[in-house]
């Protein structure tokens, strides 16, 4: 049983981990991945347009046919040092919040990026990018660039002469921290939504786990009592009214309990507790009486006077009818006072809550009811009487003493004429 309960708990724990992983972690991560991809595409296109616009402003024509060439990192056209004026960059920077840089074929000529001191940042151009892309007239986009010790997203666009000669490159870029902030701003609502869904799901899962484990624990407790032969355990109303599988199990268990109760606890002829069930219930009364503040009890044992004569005169079937009639009287008159049981044959016990005076009054009423009862069988009307011995429990006596003492009082009543109560 313990293994099954742990397995159920493990399933709920696995679901909780799954929800936390998929909804709490996986969903925001997936959203961030998608948003980053979209932002990269959008920014690549945005930077491409700006870089192309700036690059086209630097297109030069070799009007004298002197030809373009590199000399010590400078761009030359004949004997003239060609300088790419970057004045337009500052205007674009103010309009777009994008940084720009202009390179000739060998080095950075001008940039809007400033150093920590506030001066324009000058450094050697990324020669590998030029050799691989710019010199071939190709563009290049990267999200891993580092300029002035800061990560950048940047786009490199080639500058060409009117005749198609590669003159340099234009760089348009934004700080990676700004893009990360923009991505985080977009992702944050999804992360919050994911956290809310995760929290709600975990709460619902916890409530479901609590209900299932509580239901399981209740059902197992009920079944353990079955194993011990105790049919007094009650299935809680909330479980019986549940429409879940556990509610259905609970209702089946109650039906089974009632069926077994009639077979195991009840005497098949009279419907009263049998001796085994009576002893079990009597022990509960005994425990309560020995609990501080608990209520004492009275134990009575009695049998039908001259019952053998009834069997011999009218037959055993008539004797059974007498037993059922007496049992009905005992059962009806003990519901609010305790319980009645068939002890064996024509012998019965009555266990009263409370002290002897109250028990005596009710027992006298019961005896009077038995005396006045008539059992009609065939053409006969059969009447019987009973004799009882009754004793109130007092600590530290045990149950064996109580039963034995009541039994002695019963036989005293029989010796003194029957049809009486001896206490």
C-alpha cells in the first residue's frame, strides 16, 4: 500500500516538475528565442538600409582614369589621397540612434562611436571582414561584434566606385545592451504570463494532489479497518458525494461494508450483533470508561426462560420466530441507550451507556415489553419471559470480571424463579 501511495505522489511530483520546466522555464525561453530571431531580422534589415544609404553617398568616379589603389593603408586615386567625408554620419546618428563608421580599404576613417573620454573612437579596421566581404563587394551582419569594449550588433556594407572598384565599407551598429533591453521588454509580458500560468497550474495540481492523496488515504484507512474486522469506520460524506473514481470506490466500499456487516457482524437469524462484534464494541465502551472524563457503562446478560420447552412444544421454527420477536424488542429499545447482541442460543447481552439506575429503568421497560409480546405461529399464540443479570462497570475491574459477574447474577435470577432482573 505504501508503495502505491508513493507512486501516486511521484506522478504528481513529475507533473509539477514538467509544468515548471515547460511552462515556467521552457515557454519564456522559447519566446525569447523567437523574439531574438525576429529582432535580429528586423535590425539586420534596418541597419542594411541605413548602411546602404550612407555607402551610396560615398560612391566615387575615377574621372581621370588614374585608378584607385592602397598606399600605406590610405586610399589613393592617382596621386590624390581619397578621404571619405563622414559628416553625414552625425546627422543619421541623431535621427536613428544608430552608430556609424566609415572605412577605406585599410582603416577606419571616421565614426560616431566615442571612447570613454568622449573623443571619437579610432582603431584599426577589422581587416578580416574587409578581406572576406568588403573586397568582394559583399555585405556582412554580426551580433557578436565588440567595439570600444562594448558588444554591438552591426552591419557592414561595401563602398564601391562608379566603376565597381571596392573603396571601403560603411558600418551601422547598435549596442547589444540596447537590443537586449528591447528583447527583454518584449519578452517580459510573456514571462509574467508564463509564471502566472505556471503558478495557477501548480496550485491546481497541488489541490488535485491533496484531494487524490486525501481520498486515497481515507480509502486505505477504511480498507485496513476491514482487514481487522472493524466495520465501525465511516467513509466521510465529502468522499461519498464526490463524482471522482475515489468517490465511486468509497460508495462501493460502503456497500461492501454493509453487506459484510450483515454477514460478519450480524447474527443471520436475529439481525443483532453476533458475539464477535459485541465483544469488539464492548471493548470500545471499556476503553472510553477508562479514559479521563469518559462515560461508564452497564453490562446485562439474559436469556429466554424455558426456551427449550418452546422448541420441544411448538418446534424449532416457532423457536426461531420467538428469537426474532425478542431480538426486535431488544433492538428497538436499545437504540438510544447502547446496543444489543445475541450472545449465543437464546442468550442475549445488553450494554447501556451510563450508570446503573438509568440502565435498570430501561431494562425493566424492556422486560415488560417482552412479557407482553405475543408470537403467533400457526394456530398458537406463544408468550415468553426473560431473566437478566446486570452490573455497572467500575475500575479497575476488567471485562472478564464484568461478564462473569453479570452471568452469576443471571443464574441467581434463574434459581430464584426467573422472569426478573438481578443487579
